C-alpha cells in the first residue's frame, strides 16, 4: 500500500515539474529552477482544478484537458509569483 502511494507521489512530482517548466516557458522569462517549477506546477494543477470549474471554464475532457488546464493554472501561478517578487 505504501509503495503505491510513494510511486503516485513521485509521478505527481515529475508531472508537476514538467507542467511548471512548460508554464515557465509560456510566461515571458525563465523558470525558477526544478524544485520551484515543480511546486508551481503542482500548485497550478490545484488552482486549475478548483478555480476553473468555479468559473464555469472547461478546457476539454480527460487527460489532455487536465494537462492543458494545469499548464494554464501554473502559468497563472507563475504570473502571480513574479508580481509578488516585484513588490
């Protein structure tokens, strides 16, 4: 049981890192490094999963729709982090 949770967590981190990296590429400028990009990707997925349905926004269905929504959510998080760093 614990091994499957560890594997799921590792997959979540890798996918979060990829999504964070993609969001860093989409938003003008570079990323923040692997760890922060992974955290931004994970946070972006959470933001997309919570915010978009609340606003009635649907970006496709299934895995592809989830990935696209996560990238958009991570890009929003990157923009917010950059705005906060400027202050």
